[in-house]
C-alpha cells in the first residue's frame, strides 16, 4: 500500500452488535456495524464521515438494520447557509457567552453537567437516565480525538453551561454530541452551538457541517431541517466508492 492507502485503511477490529430496540422508530430493531480504530487519521475519519459513518471515542459505526433504511446522513452547506430570524436572535442572546475551543477533556464540571442534562431529558422527553462514570465519558468523548477532535466549551456566569464535541475534518466539521445546562435553556444553546459550528467552518474554509442522521418522523431530529441548505446521503458506500449526496 502507498501512504494514502495506509491512511484510509488503518488497522481495526470490525464487529457488529446484536439487534436492540430502535430509539428512533417504535417497534423497529437496530444493528450497528463497528470499526474499533486505535490510530485513526484525519484522512480516514473524513472518508468514513463522508460516507455516513459516525464516531464515538475510538469506535466508528453505522447502522446495518434488516428491513429498514430510514437513517439518512445529513450535512449542512456552509457556503450557502441562510440564517433565520430566530437563529439571529439566538446569536444575540449569547453575546456574553464565552467560548473556549480545546482538545476534549473530562473534569468534575463535565460529568456533573452531562448528568444534569440527561436527567432533564429523562423528565422532559423520557430518555433513559444512567449516571455516567469518568471512564465511560473518556471512552465516548475523549479517546480517539487525536489531532482533529475538539470540544467547544460554553461559559456563562463563570461556570460551564455547555459542551459541544466535534471533529474538524478535511472538508467539514462533524457534530458528535452536545449537552448543556437546563437552567440556561433560554439561551437556545442547542441552536447557538450549531450556528457556531457553521461559523467556525466558514472561518476555517470548510464546506460542510456533518449533522449525523435524519429519520423521517423522529421527534429527536425535528430541529435538523431548520438549518438550510442541506444534503442527504442514502446508504453507506464503501470507502472506495464515491458518496452520492443530494
């Protein structure tokens, strides 16, 4: 293999999980295909994210569900982005919110905020809540970041109120996960964090923000069409095949 082929084919452990209940579509089951990659390059991460994969820690994955193709990959066109009036208001509401970009870390403040957010989502949206350990947080959000994984910290009143995990790739930013303090819901931090990603991509000369999956009718994804223009990818092409975004 030449150097480029090595970057796109790092040593990995490949496996799939047994079926489990789908969080997006009632009555459906999910099966995921995984690659566990110890040393992933930015080139590899870019190539698989372009083809609909996602990353948590050192695990890259995408669904391989039987009899279901509802998950479509979604990306936002940064060059032609249109801000709505409500989005501009969200930006104004955060004029005094401090932002720090750094390598992903884990602190007591991270863990406490993560748990507060998920307890809130359990009460509001019936999410399953389980207190996260430092080890689990590291495995999901700190490990595997290498040089391209970043966290965006949102600070207000001298405390951490939001954490946005992203990958800065060759052609865009991949959104991994965002959580925030429910006491600051009036700031519309979920919207603002995504708008900040779009602005950051613009500053870095990147064309896309990869927003994960879109599932028609899923309440958890109802916010995603508010960020236009965007493209969808149907399926998960092999790394040697060109992805046909539309």
